[in-house]
């Protein structure tokens, strides 16, 4: 999501942005119709920039302020000499206030709109049916309109949010929602456009604040990760490896040794001073052959890692750990260590099976957990689809009791102590590959070992991981491997 200055700094729920809009009108005395005219102009300018050769446009309007924006777009298109097909899903009698005024703006220029029978004739379709206030399942005639738009094979510009997308959570309230090529959103960036299933439907997201600026924003929103804190990782000329912490990585059940290897490589790339892997004896030779910079301890019982736990400045447990007795025993030892801790993968699956869900009260405060939606669902006794439908709430719930929760996926979320803090807009679909999460565990563990506070380690770790994934994807024309992400990790700005 970008605005005129680049990537946005914060995103907000649809509920918050509607409050900003009301505040601009009521406290800053900006007439609502003026804001609607600005929104329509911003969307129309985006349409012309994206599809400059379009000669005809179909604008589909609902009944609220989102429809009002659509009416302005239709009127502006008429003024510009485009052929306009204006479709109303609701009778004019349902319109109120500024939306009704906007309809008059369009009708004055175009005449009366089409009835219910409307084969799409435009080169571009504008979705102005439902906006940020939409919730619940779409009504039948709206869902039919969505399917008609999606089936037309024409490019689509969504106004503020695609119809069928929940602007607060990224959940889908349409089955399916409108699939937009571009979404022009207003006032502030919407959380629901950058996380959850909605990311498959919003296309390119362009923000226009309509000139009301930051003064109306009386809610903090969710910070967009930007690599803050990276400069603090620079090394002094007189530094030595002992200055950068000792990370212990625990995992690698038989046949799963690659997970701890990936975590270990990532930890080294993230600057941990010393990285030791505690794993099954069978996996030790292969890890040392691949990466001799790692120290590897064969560990068959918790007693085998007692000295390593004592010396470690941080621990990452879970990659390839398995859920059998061996993994459960080692996880228990790590949880009792009182050290900065990352728990991932099978470490989370063990927790899900030992009665600590849903609030994980046995985890020490400051523990970083990094579940994907399936793991998060197991922790909360739900399925992955349920998690994806309410990602912000899930991340917050998983972070109770001082835990730092990283809910992975498109629009990775970071929450702490029951509150959503930040979101990562970086990353790409190629990162959905085996071992990618193990790389993230190693990065976060390394940052903990280097002395970063848990929230800072999680947020910077997520950002570094996403940047590495994007740079690795840009350098390759084949499928991305987790090792490519680890190799692309860098601490330079």
C-alpha cells in the first residue's frame, strides 16, 4: 500500500477511518460533499493513469457514501468524454445526504442510469457498491452483482474497499468478493486491505488522504514495520564474537534435521555471535558438513543440553522438534530456563496438545511465538480458515500474558500483551515454502541473543525476513527455497 510519499506508516480499521472522516466534517468543518468530490477525483485520476486508453467505464453503485464516490466518478468520466454506463443496485429513494447530492451530480451529466438488466459494456468497471461499513454476508443482489463483475473479464477499480471485503480484518464477507485490479482507498490505509484472505482480491492499493492530513487521526492504528532499529545492529570496530550473544537452537527430530539447519544459518546471517544446535545424533554430521560455522550437540535427553541452556543468552525451540516424548522433554527444559525464548513450529504444536491453549499461561512473559494460521488455530482450538477470518483478534489473543505473538502469513501481524502492534507489508507468495518459518525463528532468536527486547526482536526479525524474501525472489526465476531467504539476509540498511 502506497501513498504519494511512499509506503504508508500506519494502517487503521475501517471503523477508525470512518471516525476520522466524521471528525474532519464535524470538528474541522470540511463539508462532506467536498470530501466526496475529492475521493471521486482521486479514484478517477487513478483510473485514467492505470487505463489511459479506456473509452468507456461501467460504474456500479450501492446506496451509501461509497456509492456517492461512484456517482462522482461517473460524472467526472462523463465530463472527460468517456462513455459511461451507470448502474444502481438500490433505488434513489434509499440515498441520503451527500450521496444523494453526488447522484444529482452524475444524473445532471449522464441522464438516468440503467435498470436491473445490465450486461457490462465498459472497458473498466468501477466497484462503488459497499464501503468500509459493510459487515455480515452480502445480500443476494449484491452477490449477484459481484459475480457479474468478476465474470466480465474486465479490469476493475474498487472504491475504498472491494465489495465483499471486511475493512477491519481482511475477512471475506462475499463468496467471493469483487476481485479488483486496483483499490483506491481514502483518508487512511485500511488494515483489512493488507492482511488475511482479502489480499488476494484488492490488487494494487493506492491511498489518498483527501487532504485532511494527520490532524483528524485520533487513533494510533497499527504501525507498518520499516526496519527501525536496524542501525543499532552495526558492529563496533573493536567488537568480538562474544559481544553478540549465544543462541541455542533446539529441534531436529529424526528426518527433520533441515529445520534446525535453516534456523541456524539464518541466526548466523542475523549476526548472532555463537550458534549451537541441539539435535538428534543422526542429524549432526549433515549439519556440520553443510555449515561448519555452527556448533552441533547430539542431545537425546534434557540432561544433554543443561550446560548449553546455562550458557545461552537466548533459545529458539521448535523447528523440526516433533511432538513425541523427545521433543516434549526438550521443550519443557527450554521453557524452564528463564532465558529469552522463541517458540515455533512443533514447539507450538506440543503446547496446543498439552492444555495450555488458548492463552498459553505457562509461557514466560516476553516469549516470542511465531505461528502460521494452522498452528494458531490449534493453539486456540479452531481451524486455519477461522484464524484467517479474524487475524487481528487472533494475534492479540495469542499475545496475552506478556507474550509476543507473530501471526505469519500475508500481512504478518505482531502483537504484545493482548494488543496488536504492527504489521509487515513486505514479503511475497514465494515465501510460502517449507522452512521459511524456521528461517524467521533463527532471525528472531539471533536478535534476542544480541540483546534486543522481545518486541523489538520480533518486529525487526519479521521485517528482515520479509526483505530477504523479496530480494531473493527478485534475484531468481525459479521457485523460492527457504535457504535462498537465509542467504539473502543482510543487516545493512
